C-alpha cells in the first residue's frame, strides 16, 4: 500500500495533518508538542469525569496454583475470579510464567515500531475493515472523539504449524528491518496463547464447568495482538487515550507500563487499575459474556493520557474461530433462565464493530437487533 502524502504546508495549530483523501494523520512528534488540542480529539464532558479516589481493588490471582495438586488453593483462586467477574470482569494474575525479559523485549519493539518515520508507518496502515496494520488515532474509521494514541495490530492464529506467522507478517510489511520485532512478537504471542489458555481453565472452574471446556472452545481460534503508544498531551484533561467502551472480544490480556491510566467504571464512578510490573490485567469481553449467558460482566473501561510522559501497553485479545457458534453451554442455563443473547459467530460481531458500530458499553445490545434483522448494511 502506498503511503499518503501529508499536506504539511497547510497546517497550523490546532489543525492537523491530512492526506489527499482528507484522513487525519496522527503525527505523534508534532502532537505531543502542540499547545492546543485539535477539535477532532476533544471528548464530551460526560466521558471526561474525574477519577474517583481510590483504586478498583480487583483481586490479584496466583496462577501458579493451576500446576499444583492443591485443590483448596485452586478453588480459592477460582472463587476470587468468580467474584470479580460477576461484579466487573477485571482481575490481575501473577506467577503467570511469562518471562520478564520477553515482556521487556516486547516493550522495546513498541519503541521500534512507533519510532519509525511517519512515512513508513503510513505505508503500513491497515486497510478498511481490516484489523492488522498501523492506525493513528483510528482516524481511518472516525472523524471525531479520536483517541490520543497510535496502535499497531496483527492477527495470531492459535494453530500454526509454521511457528513463524508473526515473523512472516512483519517481514512482508517492513522487510528485514523489523525482522527482530517479528521474532519477539512471535515469542510473545506464543506465550500469550499459553497464558490465556491457563486463564480459560480457571474461568471454567469458576463457572463449575469441566476444566478444559473453554480451552477446547478457543484452541482453534485467532487472537489479535495490539501495541499501543499514548504520547504525552499538554491538554490531557480534554482528551482520552481510549474512550469508554467494553471489549467486543472474548478475553483481554493486558500488560501496562508503570505510567498508569487504565480505569474501570463501577457504581457510577471511575476507578484506576494499579499498574503492576509482575502482573497481567485480565478482563472479560462481550463475547465471553455471551458465552456465560451474562453471568460474567464485560465492563466499561477507558485509558487516560498523561501530560508529561508517554504511556505504553501490550494487549492480547482472545477470540474463537470466526465461524464457531457463540452460545452458552446448557450447564449455564437453568430450565427457568432465559437465554440473554441469540447464537452468533465471532465473525458476525466482528463485522458489526468494524463496519457498523463504534464499540461502547452497549455494543452487544446494539448488535442483537442488527443481527436478528439480517444484518442490514445501512444500520
């Protein structure tokens, strides 16, 4: 894909660069030094409500118990997960088995990717309707309430006999210059797959299901890996790094740096999620909420922008195979309990969020009538 040429000669603060198609270009070097914030990045006051005092206090779960024969410890960990997921869907895991050196290396490659010249990043922009590639403030999809961030996303198939799918993607997009980045993220995604499957085991236990139920359901799926960079902003109180939303995917495995900024909406207040270098933040997504028939919550959350320093995060979104039917097992639906959601596939929900709806707290509620009506294109 050829890179778009920024119209640099016609910009003046607080205006932004745009390509020949009128799409905004997020130049992070220019944005972080801007004295005023462009109107495209302004968010309404109700989305900018100040954080409540205190933190979410989500449970910290020791994942190493899964490898033990200590059934009491496993039951306790499952209970912690159940209580959190019924309430808000967030918890953190420690002793997860992911090497700290690999996490550090993944963050180093975040710097490599977003440190590329603007022209090279634009040449790697994702195609309309696609998930893989570079995105500056999601300006390829939206024109207002833009998030103050850069993203680079790519797919990861859970079954890959080549064991080099990510490396191939990086070299096909960037040539040999980012070969090392591809190697690092191949290893990182492999580690995330194993970690997410372990969490799926704990989720199954917490719901009273066979321990391998969800692991089996997701073993042939395709997840999404995303690297995020949130540049500092002189007007950080007027914008957001990520707006209020729930994740349409199944499970999110997040590592955030020590800058902080992730917040969860609970009891009509925003609560911060404390960054822990030795832990991953886990949260339930809309698809898993449907799999549990609404028993586990997919909660509204957002990411703030820091005025002084860049924030970085590594996000792994777990998804089932695109054509697999999403429906709760009968064990989660009692005879007197109604099904909360119709059967659907991940590809159905993915299409809705990519082409027809901007993910927010009501994504599933908006998806259901669209899906039942036969997916009208003008929804």
